[in-house]
């Protein structure tokens, strides 16, 4: 299925046709501000794994029936050299003296009764929740790797989705999915359930980011577009970064921290009624009337009279949503499988899974 024609001359025609709007009117200011707001939740959750999966101090737990004093409990843990502390002796985190031989400290054994975690910094993290320490410590870096694997997958999928179904629909669809995925993740009953949802969350997050970036670049004029795509996006994303440690300082439980992330994403959902679809994308689909309505509403907001005819260049007769006979075709999610990029990504992920 051929893609819609989009050469440089038509882009130039679009900018010339909408130049009467001006560069920095009320319409442009609203679009820039509201789109930039949508980047704050992305910055808030981009490195959330730093706090969700932090490893508190821990040591082997002892059976409660032993009824040992604090001094005996401390003595039950052998001392080991810590390379991170210049070889200083610290209590072992992964072994203890055998309970039956505790009095003579003869042999060691693993943490057969689990671990005791220090709760002075965190009430809980996913590490303390599912004991991701010692022989299970490999799961912690894998959690981060799977998250960024989702970022990679979402980078491929987001463009295909927004080209098929529109920038605005995909942007707010992924925001809504982020809220739902985070809500389900709060009730994760196992580490596997958590990381599967975390992968999906990464796909949705980067899709939201990329599509919002493209939507702003396509709606705004040349000068404001540069400001939005550099200072605007980066500054508001950085606001989310700075809010993350503030959230984590006041909320020490990983599930409640996720609740905060979910609420932050929910705040962006009402923006759906204030951010328009990309006129450029509508034109590429042959929906000239809808594109003109958006531009006329923008002119009205800027208190500028729009010309009788805005887009005079010819839209290609064969566009992405038309078949060979010229009949309008309705796309569905299965159409994505016809895209070479999606097929290539699917094969790559399948091979990585097999390895």
C-alpha cells in the first residue's frame, strides 16, 4: 500500500497557506503549553526504576522460634570484606551461620528463612517485596533492561500507529493505556507480572512522547516549532525528572509511588478536548475540510480573519486511506502487520526471545 505523497513543495505550501495565523498567538501558546504539560509524566516515570527497584540493606532472617537476643542475632551473621567500602568488614547479605551450629560458628548456609530488610529508607521496593537479592539479584538489572527494551519497541511502533490512526488519537490513547497499565501494575502479585507490565508501560510512554513531539512540530509554525522541540520539550521533561525524587522522598512504598504516577498521567487526559489533531496528517489522509476547520478555529482564537480558501494545493488522489479503486478504506490494528518495519521488529524480538 503506497504511502501518501509528501514532498518538500507541499510542506512549503502548507506553511505558506497557514502563515496568516502568525507565529505566537493565543492558539500557538495554548498548543505549546498543553503539549509540554504532557511531557511531565514521562519525565516523572522515565527513571522511576531507580526508586522502585532500589535495594535496601538486608541480611539473612532467623527463625522466630529461636527467640535469640539482638546480640546473638547480630553474631549469627558472618563478616565479609566489602569491596565498595575499601575492604571493610560488613555483615554478609547472603549467608548466615548454620542454625544448629550457631554456638560454635562452624559452617555457613544460605538464607533459608528469607531476608530481613532495613526499612529506615524505604517501606518497600520490588526488591524487598520479592527478595531480588543474592541468587535472585540478576532480576533487578533485567527489570531495567526490559523497560528500555520496551522503549526500543515503542520507538518503532509509535510512528506506524500515528501514521495510521492519527497523532491525537495515538497520543491520548497511549496516555490512557499508561494510566490503566500503572493501575494494574500496582496490584502485581509477582515479579514476572510486574516486568511484563513494565515493558508495556515503556512502549506506551515512548509512544506518547514521540507522537506528542510530532504533533507539536506539525501544528506550529517554523519559529515556534524550533522553540517547542528544543526548549519546550526538554524543560518540561526535566520538570518531571526533578519531581521524581521529590515524590520518592515523601512516598517510600513502591505501590503508593505508582499511585502517584498514575494520578499524574490522569491529569493529562482532559487535554484531549483542548489539543487539536494535526492538520498536516489530516491533509495526508485527504480530509481537507477537517484540516480547514482546525485552522479557522485557530484564526478565530488569534482574532485573525481567515481567507475563503486556505489549502489550494492538490491533495494526492491516491492516499493512505484509499484503495486501488479510489474507495475510502477503514484501517484497523491488523493493518500494522502489513508494515515492513513492524514485521522486521516482530522477527527481531522473536529471535531475541529465543536467544
